[in-house]
């Protein structure tokens, strides 16, 4: 599956954005052969399982220009890099505790010419900055994530949703979401993406 699947769901892309998304396939294939950030079996599904999956956050919320976003546990750059391409007027900091994964993210950022994306080799506990939103892809159970990143959420909101956490998760989330059941908002990705793979995948929004 190629980059055209992105245009199917995000038809308003500029020529530069199309080019940046199209570059991801070759870049991740090349770097994945040296440093494994995506399962070898899954690299052919890069656009569906990784790029489009990351962009589901944009279906939940269109970040306004100037929004600051922290991608916690980015791995090789997901969801941060696809979101940074989609929102060039927002600032993204991508952190991960594994240095070689951050190296891949940095190389992809350099090659695509992204100026709004800053990969850093850093554990969540060490991050001191304030952000409008924390984004992540299933790095850990939500209660554990909240404990680490609560300190990083800025007080003043500038988007349609109040500042908080947006994370991508699959499977049965009942137990994990129980402590937040009165305030958490869950959206199924299948309402936006028709491909079979997105069934039982969700984006979770937890206000600060």
C-alpha cells in the first residue's frame, strides 16, 4: 500500500506534504534494515499501520497553529512525524529512551526537511517542558502514562479541546480507562478509516 491512502483520507494536502509522505516509504525501509523500528513483516504496511494510524489523532482534533505537542515514546517517529507533516505550523518534540530509535526519527526528519519536529533521546521522567497535548501510540497503560506526563501539560488551552493526552490504543480498554471513566473520551478509528485493520482501534482523549 502506498502514500495514496493518505490522500484518500486527507485530500487537502499541499504538494510539499504529498512529497514528504511519499518519502517515508524509502526512508523507513532503508533505516529499518539497519535499526529495527518497525517489524520486518510490517514494513510493507507502513502507510496503513503506522502513518495513517498516527494521523487518526488529527481526525479527533485539528491542532491550531502554534500548538506544542510532545510525542511520548515515539520509537522511530510515530505518531509525531506524520502529525508534524500534517501540521507544519505546530511544534512537535519527539522523545524516546532508546537512542538508536531516536536516531532513525532524526534522520527521517532531516531527509524530509521538517523544521517543526525535534527528536530527543530522553525518558519521559526527564522531560521538563510544557505542552498543549501529549500524544502516544500504546507505549504503556494510561494510568502509568498520566503519572509521568501530568507535569508536562500546560494550563492555558488554545484548541477546540482543552489540553490533555491523545493516545492510540487497541483491544479491550475497560480496565485501563476505569479510573478516568467520567472524563475520558474514546473514538473508534473505523468511523474515519474504512480499512479492516482499523476495527477495534481507538483514539483516547483525556483532558488534563
